[in-house]
C-alpha cells in the first residue's frame, strides 16, 4: 500500500484534531449561551455537534492520514501492527502523537478566540474521581474495539457514521462524558468553559485511557486473532494518485 508523505499525514492529523477540539469546545460554549439554565440540554447540544463534526472530519482527513486524531488509536495501530509488520512505524507514531496534541491545543485556543474569550484560559473544572476514570476506561475500550473491528471486517466505509454515533452515545452512557483521547484531554485543559478539564485532572484521565487501550488490545487479540493484518486499513493512507473509488476511510476519536 502506498502512503502519502509523512508530513502530509501529520498535517492532516494536526488539522483534524484541531477542528475536532474546536467543535467540542465551541459547541460547549454555544450551548451554555443558548441554554444557560439547562445542563442536560447543554450536554445534548454539545454531544450532537461533536458526533456530526467527528464524522465529517473522518471523511475529510481519512484518505490522507487515516483520521486517527487520537494517540490511543495510533498506539493501538502501532502495537497490533508489530505482529504482522503493518500499521504505523515507531517514528510515525511519535509524529502522530505530537501532531495530535499540538492540534488539540490549537483547537481549544481557536474556539476561545471565536467566542471572544482569552486565547489560553486554563480550566478550573475538576474531573478527578474514580468513577470518572472508570468511565474513561469503558469509553476508550469501546472506541478502539469499534475502529479495529470495522477495519478487520472491511467495513471502514461506515466508520465516519459509526464512530460519530459511538462518541455521541458515549457522552451519555459514561460518567466522564467520554473524552477517550489523551490529546483532546490535554487540549480541553486550555479552556475554562463547559468542555474544560482542570490541568490537575488530566493525568488521571490519560492514565485511564491508557488502561482502556490495554484492555481493548487484549480483547481484540482474543476476539480477532488476525486483527494485526487490519492495522494498515486502520492507518488508511492511499496516495492521491489512486482512483477515488479505491479510497477507504478510517476512524478515530474525540
């Protein structure tokens, strides 16, 4: 399989993650302005906007980088791919994680500026609690299982809708509202708004997400022993010279 140049893939990961966080934070700000006295409605507005934006971003950037937008998805791709010589290389993984994290911070800053808030305003919203970390483990595990199950069964064409739907639903069935993404977690620390998380709460969330990664990889190897061969389909990177009909899309996170 021919992959686009690494710089193109990193640019796609940066832009896609930035726009994803912009959607998460921006819709959260708008929700609080439109429905200031109804937290439930705020969460509904935030989750719908995030789910739709995620699906659109996977469609936009998937053919270039695979649209990971999420370090645990990239790490799973690397881990599983080691078994079959597929997926991201070690250097690719490092580049993806850096691009995703920088993009997430940039997206938070962009959302702040669009709503006339300070560009960097560290969150004061505490999210440090065991039940929230458990929610992150569940959300992350389910996300990775979904993405690799789709890739392994050749159903990556439905990934934009499926991943968007999963994240939209996980807003509601997890106690943490499903961050499920270390880069996005870091980015959301840079906004003191509805979607924010205090910097002190970030390590706990990331640790839970790494646990979710480990659980998901173990389950994937048990359920789908040949899943390693799907790593290249998770890391979709068809060269732009190929016919459009041969393109497949891949999916992340929030």
